[in-house]
């Protein structure tokens, strides 16, 4: 019996919980965008 995990369409990682992984991607992008905005404001 094969227990294949789905692959993330964005980063191609094999994941056990694709929904949770997609939430992680969303949070990562939001955190990076916030950090860039804050860095630009400091200039």
C-alpha cells in the first residue's frame, strides 16, 4: 500500500497536509512583505 503525499504546486515539496502547508506559504509571504515595507520605511 502506497502512502503518497501531495506535492506543493509552489515549491514542489512533498507534504502530508497540503492545506496547512499552503497556510504556511501565505504567512511566509505576508511576513516577508511586512519586513520589506518596514525596511523601506527606515530608509
